[in-house]
């Protein structure tokens, strides 16, 4: 599955107008934990197909969006519904742990 990259230009379309909740992976190319998280994030996108939209955001290229969401550490996963934050997962975690945390966020906000 090919993941979409979030930018200032496509933010409204991909996040605010999304019919499903969105999870954004805030990362940087120089960040080793981010590189480790990448394949897990992509794998999770298959597990949640149709339930959750997966997007990636390069914090080095999209500094305004990183600042908007007060990103202070990466990797960070941000869960949004209609543009509003409903959950924040900071740091690297293996797939089972991330899945459990994502499920927890989604179950609280339904």
C-alpha cells in the first residue's frame, strides 16, 4: 500500500474533509527510530484499511504543520477526527503495542 504524504497544500482535503479518522506519522529522514517505525506504520495501514487513513509528514519539509500540532519529539503518531486531535502516540513501539494504543484511542472517541 502506498501512503500519502501530508503537506500544507493537501491538509484540508486529507485531514479536515476525511470521512474516516486520520493518523499522521510525524518523522524526519535523519531519525533512526522514525526509520524503524516506517515499515510498521505501513503494515498497520493494511490492518486498518477503510477504518483509519494513514498519512506521513516530514517535519523537516512541513515545519508549519509540525508547529501547529506542537510536535516536540519524533516519531510521533497523531490521531485526528475532522481535523481535531483525539490521540497522540509518542516514540517508537513494536506493532502489537502500537495496534493496542491505536485501538484504545479509537474506542474512546467513537
